[in-house]
C-alpha cells in the first residue's frame, strides 16, 4: 500500500496580489516566491491539506525551467502549456517516505523524476525544506499528480500552522473531468491503491488510501481539475463559487 494523502491543490490566479476570495469564504495568507520557476504563491490553510494560489512574475523563467528534466513536469510548466488559462492546475500528495514511494512506483511500471530538493523562506524568515517526486507519463500531463515529502513531520507542521487553520472547513472531494475516465480510474487504482466507492455511467468516485479525501472522475470533453468540494460547518445550504476559472463547492457538514 502506498503512503499518500492529499497535500494541496494548485489554483492559478492572474493578479493574485489583489485577489480576495468572493464572500470571504476562504482566508488567504502570505506565501513566498519560487525563484527558479518565476512564480509566487498565497496560501489557503484549511488544515495540513490546503489550496495554493499561484501567479507568475517571470514567464522567461518558466520557459527556461520547462526545458529541464524536472521543470517540464512542474506546475509552472502546466500553467504555461495551458496557455496561462486560469483554474486548478495540479494536485499534490504528501508522503512520509518519498524514496520508498519512488521504488513502489517504479515497480508498478512508472517512470519517475526526483526526488528534487526544494527550499524557500516563509514570512517569518524561516527556511522551509521539502522534496518533490514527479511521475513522467505524457498521456496525462496536467492530470498527473506530483508528490511531496516535507522536511518536518506532520506533528511539527501542525504546531507551526495551527493558528492559520480554518477548522470549520474540510476538503471532502476533488472532481476531475476527462475524456478517458475508465483509463484514469484503472490507473489511479493500480498506481495509487485507491478504491471505488461509487460508480455510474458518467462518473466514478475513488477513495484515497488515507481514507480522508474522495476523487470524482467524471466524463468530459477535456482533461481538467474542475471542482473542489469543501464541507463547511457554518452554512446551512450548499454554495457554489466560480472564481478565476475554478469551482469551489461548499457543502453543509
């Protein structure tokens, strides 16, 4: 069984410095810059699973990094290849042993790139370190997740971040739309040890190994990360917000 759970979802937003979430349903906090990639971020810290809002400050750096082995698989390159169209671009799974995960993927016939060591300074000036693992599968591109191992363990990160958590919220499900639903379902079950918990003629719902977040794979004309479903204990009726190319569905808990 692979050790993975949802870490974060990347949403590309043009004009991020001036962006506020409609209705203030989500609080946005300062992030930092990815100097090599030419991007910067702001963060929606729900719990240890979060939403990363990103924007671009240097398209030339993205183009340069897209020519490197790991850069061509990065979220920044996904933004560029998608014509800088706003919306959700990538999802990332967290693991406690990225080297073991790499071995497991290779045993399942996947080509991997990394782990790649990364660093940035947070707003307090503290160095944050992590490693990234990419899966090189040209058939999926934007739809293929990538994987992270943080230098700190989950307990330490929880203590550092708990003051900005939005404890009334919880990421319940992520919906993908794709023209190759059956293939994607088959591969995600085979590669990532997910299980089917619901299936119709038009969609399949998978449950992650960590049993925390569901993934809905729906028939569609294009491959796109379409909607994030978030439970909210403060509302009594569903609220759908579409902003900057992405759907946020808030659900009463």
